[in-house]
C-alpha cells in the first residue's frame, strides 16, 4: 500500500511541471462537462455507497449523498475564477538588482477525507488551480463514488486538456493504513490536508509530525452564537434558523451564549428539533448528539469571547446585538478564524466567503492560511533576485 501511494505521488510530482494556467482551465471546464455526461456512472456508484452505508446516521448519509448538478456548477464557477497571481511583491535593491516575491507551487499535496465524495473534486480542483498535484484518500463509505470521479472525470479531463492524468492520484484501498501512509512520505508529500473526525484527524496529525509532514487539519468545529443583551429578537430567530438548516456540517450553531437565559430561544430550538445541553461537545455527529445545541449563560462580552476562544476550536463565532460598541469589543477579542456581527456562522465556507470551493477550514493558531483554504493559499513563497 505504501509503495502504491509513493508511486502515485512520484507520478503526480512528475506531472506538476506540465501544469499551466491555461491547461488547467481547460481541464476544469472539461471536468464540469464530464460530471454531467457521466452522471449515470457517478449516480450508480453513489447509490451503491449509500446502500452499503447501513451503519451511518442520517447526518453522515447526507454528507455521503452527492449532488451532481451542484458539483458540476462548482467546477464551472472555479473555471471562471482568475488564476493565482504569481508575483506577490517586488522592489529594487541599492545595487540595482530587483527582488520579486513569487508564489510557486508546493508540488504534490495529499488529502485525506471521509464520507464526502464532493470533497474529492473540490480539493482536486483547488490543487490543480494552484498548479499542484494531489493524492486523494477517502474511507470505504465513499470510495466507489470517489473512484469514479477520479477515473471517469478528473483524469480524462486532464488528458483531454493535454495534461498528464497522473497529476491527480488516488489511494485505492479503504484501510486506515492508507491514511497513515499518506502522512509518512515527506519527500513526495510534504503537505497533507486532513478532514474528518477529531480523533482520527488528531492521530494523523501526530503521525505526520513524527515524519516531518506538515498538515492543514480540519477536524472539530462548531459555530458559536452570542445573544447579547441588546439583541433584536427577530434577528436572533432568523440567525438561529439559518444556523441550523443543516446539522451534519461543522459551521452550524453548536454553542449558544446569552447574557440572560430569558434571551435564549428555547422554544425555537425545540421547534427545530434540538435538544438543549449544558456540556459542550463541539460539532458532535453521534446520532444521540447531532440534533443538539449547548446553551450557556455568560457574564457579558468579555466572558463570551473568553469561552469562544478557550473552550472551542475557534472555527467561527457571531454576536447578535444592536450595540455597536459591544459588537466591536466581541469581534476584537475573538481570535478564531471567522467572526460575525448579526450574521450566521454558516457563512464560514470557502464558496460563500471567497467564491471558491475550499480544501477545508484551517483553525491553526500559527502563521499560515487560516479559515477556508482555497487555491489562493496553496503556494510556497520564493524570493527571486533578477537584474
């Protein structure tokens, strides 16, 4: 298994040199066409995955279910986005030489994700758009669908555009050992995107660190909504509703904070089928927890920001208030990847915020890409000195 992954990674690395913006644009446009023309094969594979997923709860089945039209639409919109600007900055030295700060490809990036087959195309599209190759790995629940997307859509699209099909590779076994191998090959896979459950992702991140592989990890998440004492009740209702339109997503309402329990929309939560809990379990996808929201009374703006910073992953937090000074204080104190005022944390999504599908949402508290990571973030900085 390890040898197969390393072989695919080396093939992808060899293909990277042939990638260019025009060719990738043609390939992505062709992929959008192939998603539609090969719908029958994609649907059949996805139906087989769903039929076999007898142990998944409805939230996970919702993520496994593929919307072919939406997938084709996202590819088509990615085609229209401008290529990555290669020159970031520039200046002249005292001796007349010119310094250019350039964005260059990483090379080959690994991506491990679970039962969301659309992520295969989202990630591959972002990698190709940034002129990187990729090795995809998914679990057994989505492997049939992802295999069809790679073999019948992505690779033929690359060939039709005159590019090497090996630019996108696939780990073709569902065993967890495939994920461990993916994060253990620093010479050919220096960066791996991790998306999945918190426990699995944390384990893979530790394994990657042991081997010297960098990761962009998207594991636990969950939106925080702080209902300030000056909140408009109508806005609270609207934002809560929009924050709970889907449960199997990490940016939905997970923790509701309020200055007074009378402000908590408990009847609305009951109407929406939510169980109110006191203990925080961030983005809990277990069947007995997925339809739940944690509600907690806080001692004001500072306390709300502290809880959002210290007791959650820092994915996203929103304050509902008509008091501008309170809103500014909360936004300035919150250190997470996305902060909102009178808006839903469901906006924490690459396409909604940037117009581009994301590879994941990175919540690391170190320099580097944070929040929704798109093709605009997938590069290395190079200083180039020229006459």
